[in-house]
C-alpha cells in the first residue's frame, strides 16, 4: 500500500512546539500584509516591511487580519505568535 504522506523528519532534543521549516530553502523575503476594519466603517489594508510595524496598526477596537506569505523565515512566525 502506498503511503499518502511522506515520513516526517524528527529533530531530537527540541521541545514540543518548536518551529522548524522543513521545506525547500528559500531566500526571498516574507511578505506581510494586513486588513483592518470595524463596525463603524473603518477599513484599511496594506503591507508592512517588518512584523514590528504591524503592532502600531493593530487597534483593539477593530478586527485585523494579518497575512504572512512565506513561512520559511521561522523568526517571523515566532514574533507573530509572541505578539498576538
């Protein structure tokens, strides 16, 4: 019987929940875009050059969608997880 999923590589010594990119190595930058809106009609969208700048855009009174295109830079995903 053919396996549907390839065998996963395990890195010994890492704690559960550690972020590891196991795909192809890529050199392009991660693209971070956002959409922000609220019930009173406010709407904004755009791109940011670093995840540090997204915190100045996020307003607790609105809904913010953050899209990270490119999961190969684990550091960016770690920052998103820590801040949000």
